[in-house]
């Protein structure tokens, strides 16, 4: 089964740890996969790991900026305040 489908199925079944592992595996194979990066952010947030979610979001924004997709980069960056506002960050 393709990694992306595994990621989605795990996330939909609310198994964020499993989804995170699948997204990480997908990113090992394709480090700039925007869908996997977005999924990784969501999985990390579901696990309460806002620090790594914000770091992954920063990575996604950087990729979008380098591919000259400024409006998408701004939209993605707009999620950062929501991550910050959800409480104190803790590193794991």
C-alpha cells in the first residue's frame, strides 16, 4: 500500500503516532513532499507536539517560498499563530 494511503488511513483512524511514522517514511523518500509535510504537522498537533509541528510548518513554508508560491507560503505560515495560541510549547 502506498505510504500516503497508509498515512491517511492511520490519521483517519486517529492513530496519530502511526500516521506520523508513515509521514516520516514518506518524507525520507521525498523530503519536499508538501502533502506529507502538511500531514506531519497535523499528526504532531494531534500528539500535542507543537514544537515539532511548528518546525515542520517552517520547513513547508521554506519549500513553498523557494518554489515561488508566496501566497501558499503565507497561508501555511498563517497556521503558526494557531499553533502558538494553543498553549505553551513543550519540546520532546
